[in-house]
C-alpha cells in the first residue's frame, strides 16, 4: 500500500487519507454504474494507492454499501467507512426520516451490508426539520456509547443545526458541496467549523465532473444521469460556465497538471482539515485524482486563482427547487 499524506478531521482525532473516495457513482446517480466486481477492484486499487476513507450511504442503495463492505473486508481495520441515514425507506424521493427509531434501524442494516460491527463515521444525510437535531445527535451518541458508531457527522447542515447538534454530541465532520464552482461554505460554514474543531468533507469537489474539462456544451448525458435534472447542467448554463473550466485549464498547463488536479489541490490548500471525496468509476481518473494530493499550491497561486475566479459569475442553481428545500436546514 502506498502511503498518502494524512489529515485529521478537525479536533476529533479521526485520521484519514488527504483524499477519500466518494462511492456513490459506482452504482447510483450518474448512469448504470459498474459491476460489483469492477467496483470492488477499483476500491481495492484505491486502498493500494493510499486511500483509507470510503464514503457511501443508505440512499445510494443496498448494493452500494455491500460493494464497500466487500471491497474493504481484507483491510477493514485500516480504513474509515462513512455512511449516512436520514431518508424515508432510504429513498430521497420519499422525503426525510431522522426519527430515532429509523436511525437505529438504518444503523443495523448498514452494519450488515458493510459486513462490519462498527461504522466509523455516521452522517445525517440531510437535516430533518420535523425532528429536533438534539434528538438526532442524542441517538447517535447512544450508538457511539454502544460501540456501533465511532463518530457523528452532518451533511448540508446550517450553522444553527451544527451548533445545536455539536452541543449534544461532538460533530466530527460536515459533508457539503464545495468546489471552485460552489463557494457558498466560505460565507459562514468554514468559520464555524474552525471554531468548533469540526472537519470538512467536500462532496462533488470536481463540480460533478464539470471541472475536469471532460464535459462541454455538446455533452449528452445518459438518460439515467442525475445531472439531467440539475439547472447548472442545462446546455445554456454549461456554455456560460465554460469560462471557469478554461481558466482552470490554463493554470493546469502552467503547473504541468490536469484541471481536475488543480481543482482538488485548490480545495486541499484551503484548510488542513478539509478532505475532498471525488468519485469515479475509472482507474485512470482515480490515479489522476490521487495525484492532486502531491500538488502544492503556494499562497500566491491561491491568491491568483481567487482573483481570476472572482471575475467569473457561475450560472444556474445546483439543485432543482424541490431538492434545494432539503439543503442548509
């Protein structure tokens, strides 16, 4: 196994590789995914390349957690598995459900699928306005006491929710979208995370593939691809947002890197407790992403990127209205 630089998620002491692997796309959201055998091999290749942090969720389907469980079984004690609860029946289309009894049920089901007796990091996938966040935190606290969960996390939560939850059970990590084309966490979230000693795990760090430069105005997505429903990926908005990709490409050429590597290196340069989790189904993309961990952007590089990107206005909402309502509660 290659040793990758490691990072601690805030003050929790939970140490992971500087980059994790987002496993959602292996079987969910972007297309039909890949076979279980291919997914298991990819995750084991990721481990051999130094990745020790694997992210899944009940909402990605039973197969996704089962893939992760099978892949990491030979080295379970050397990796950190993150999974999530919070949707009714595990289906985002059925609404939210963070009732204590459902959290416990999801925990037991995930333990079986993951073939493990503990979950390293258990996230609330989205804040449920019908259930006090203190009750959610209290339930996970009990699971931690019972040894079934090691750490508690939140996803797409507001400052108020983070503070309330953290007062009951220390939050180890917040997982929310953050990248060069979604900068909203910089407004309040990063400051609060730093104050409370909470790590940050950006999902979609490559803008759901857009920042790699592999997507343009002529790209046709598979009919099952989630991006078809996202305003930011309309043909008109892709054309408008191409300016950001062109900018990143220019910087990548100067650094002898790829656009994806620059986008990830930029995230890593923001704070030492930020751990992005890019996902992929392809080995060469996995290797490319891992290469970003060895690219160091200087303070001057970061300032130049900041100045250049500040002149580009990103077009299009990141979610359709009905999904946007579950974010930032």
